[in-house]
C-alpha cells in the first residue's frame, strides 16, 4: 500500500478503515468540539482576558492541524475514482461543499495578517465557525439528513414557495386594514411582512400588533393558519426520514460485485 493510499484511507470516513483511521476520526472530532468550546468561551470577557494566551496557542495549533489535514486531503483525493485525474480531479474536489468548509476552517486565520479593515477581521473570525460543520463528515445522522433533503428537495421548495405566497397575501391584507390606524407601524407591505413572519411563526414580538377589530380578527386567523402552514416542511422531512430508515439496504455481492438488496 502506497503512502498516498494510506493517507486517503485515514482521512476518508466513507472508506472502511482500521484502528488508525478510528483514532484519527476521534481526534479530529475532539479538536473540532474543543474549537467550538473555545469560540464560545472566548466571547466571555473574563475568560478572554485571563486565558488569552491559551486561546491564541490553541488557535495556532488548530490552524496548523486543519491546514495539514486539508493539504493531505487534496494530495490523496486522487485515490477516489471520482477525482482520479491528478489536476482536474483535485480542482473538482476543492470545489465540493465539504472541501470548501475544510478550507474555511483555517483560511480566516491567515487573512488576519492582511492589511484590511478591523470590521472585516471580525467577519473572518466568525468564519471560524465553519469548523463546526467539519464534523458532519463523520456523523451518519447528518449524512442521512442530507440525503432526505436531497430526496425531498422538490416538495420542500414547493412548500417554501407556498409559505412565501401566503406571507405576501396576509401582509398585503393587514397593510390595507391597519395603515390608516397605525401609519407609523404599517408603513408599507415589505414593513408589514415582519408582522406576517412573527404571526405565521406564532412568535408575536409585540412590536407590531393590529388594533382595529378587523385587524385583530384577521391576525388571530392568520396565527392559527401559521401553526398548520409551518408544519408542512416538518411533515415532509419526517416522512422522508421514515422512508429512509425503512428503505431496503443494498450491498455488493462478494462474487460478482452487483448490488444486492435486502436486510
């Protein structure tokens, strides 16, 4: 086995590996979780002042670790048949969503050395949260969630369009009902859409509320409608998960290599 093949098997969770692969997988997940904890704790003023030196050292270690991991992934990815071309294959891999997330996990650190505005540096710092998504590669549940989203994409898009359609209708209706009574609140249809969103989601912040009799009646009606309306995507996803969990599993025949369906 070549070194490149060994690196690929170690880094790729979809490939069946041994003890070394499991150790690296556990190490990577632990480092990602510690990064998330560090980002959260660093926002606490007392923690940041007292352990600033530790946070900086851990950040440098994490960046070096993720940089080496990314370079190794790009180097060894040609072992995958989808990316077997030495140049085009690597470029294709670098454009995949997970590879972009891997890149965003450490690139913001290097960007802080550029002579840019401090406001952009804060944005780069926030991009460190991309490290959180790296763990998705090693979690089967998230992989299943991705498959369900892909399988049900058409139904989800249609339900989203329907929700937006209803939002426009109720916002337009409430605008014409309340604009004379509250010209400072319901100033336009786009402004009234904020009220429509908080009503459909049954949050109701109270910053925009109807005061006319008709407006209150419609507001209550729209709030009840929102309870059932927002249940559409949840129903689509739950049915998708149910089908995914009860779908017959396929495996390859050890003799002919063909797909065999069944438990």
